[in-house]
C-alpha cells in the first residue's frame, strides 16, 4: 500500500508499506485525512530529537473503520468515522501506574517514535479509536490537537473564577482558549499575528494582545488591578514566553507549559517560591477526546475555519515544504484532497 516517508531531513518520498496485520482487538482504519503538525514539521526540518529516519509521519487522523478483530466491542463497527489517539503506553511505568498514560515514560506516538498514519491503512487497538456519527473526516483530524490544548486547562485546574492568559494562538493555543472559555474563565490571548488573534476571539478569548505592539505583562496587570492572572498557559515554546508566564501569574497562581523551548530557559526562581506557584507540564491528551468531539458536534466554535488549504496525498511533500501544517487524504473525497491548519511558530506539539 502507498505511504509517504521522511527518508531524511527535507526529503519526502512516496513509498510502499506492508499491509497492517489485524489483531483480535484491533480495528483497521482507512486514512482519509491526516494532519501534519508542528512535530511533523520539526521532523521534516531535522529538528526533532525523538524522530529517527526513515519515518512515516502523521498522527492527526480522520478515517473510516474497514475491518475489526473478533474481540472488538460492538460500539465500533465497520463504516464508523473515527479519530485516533496516537499515543502508546506501557502500563508499568510510574505515570501509567497512576493512570496518566498520556505521559508514559515509554510512549511512542504515531509518526514520531514509530511509523505513523500518512499511509492508506493502519491497524490500531480499539481503545485508541473514537467515533462520531456527525463530524466530517476533516473535522475528526482536528480533534487531537485541540484536545492537547484542552488537556492543559485540566492540568491547570481552570474554573469559572479564573482569568487565564494563553500565550500562543496556534492550534494548540486555540484548544486551550476554547476549553478555558467553556469552563467559564475570562481568557486573554497573546500572539504576534492579528489574524490569529481575531480567530482567538471567535474561539472564546475576551481580550487579545498583540505582543509586537503591546506589553502583555502591562495589559494583564491593568486588567487584574495589579494582581496578575490566576493561570498562564504557555503554548509557544520560547524562553521569553516561559518567563513571561511566571511573571504574569498572581501569588498562588498556576502555570501550565505545553510548548517545547528549543533553548535552555533561565528563571528568577525566587518568583516560584515567593508566589508559591503551581507549575505543571502538559503533555499530549488524556481523557479529553470525547469532550472535544462533543464540542465539535455541537458547533460550539467555528472549528471548520481552522482548515486553510487542501493538498492531495501525492503532494504531501509540497505540504511539508510550504512550512505550515497540512494534511493529506489518501482516499475518499473527489480530488483526493487534504487539509491544512494555520499554526506557524507553534512549538507546542504532540510527542
């Protein structure tokens, strides 16, 4: 069957992959849309230490079940439209033992540590498949990255009494914005792209700040009568925004980091202690997929506008070279097209 392979940094070729083997508890999923996100782009550029070559990328999936093992429960049937949880877990490490399988020490994400979904079919354990009878296959491919942002709001214990600063209005940041807003929080979004900030408004931000023109620290202090926000969520991955998150939160505030900083970050650690901050990392997603699918199904936000371009499966190399996030569609709609999402500068990615 056909596949798209990163042979080496910057080199994308069409290849043949072996047909997947269907286990008794597996579903066989035909790929229709496969998103390419920040981690895929990092792999293309040779900047991901977690990726070895050759590698089939892809972990954001909208697909159709075409076969199922004999021990797959009846809730998943042939013909169901599904998205996939792309993570694996060992069941034995400290994280798995307490139920936080999203940060398994030995996690292997599709398209990152193991071959991914940018092919015609994959077999995967049924517990990794989440069906929707309402969403389009393109929408299903957007569920995973939105869930990553949603998970950060759960890690930060966001509630209706909070003012939440979200640094970065890329796809992951939008997930944090929409989740914090639906939890009742007042959300402030920061980015340097006015178009992305306008989209952040439509996804629930009460206030937006273009940090190329305004100082977010000044704006948030004015908004909170000098106290600082109760929660800061970093979804960019820059040393300066890592530090800004700590400076912007109030005493006894919470900080959640999603973004991967590419360089070491120097902190004034006195702020950690003096403010008695709760500082957490946020990796991948855990139990958020059903809630996010529900948001999509109810049309709570204009999720479809996240799609900004379509690439045929055979032109996946062009999607990588464009330097944005895209996805390809191996089968399905006329034109055999795909989709892309606007997420430049977003270093918060699935791993």
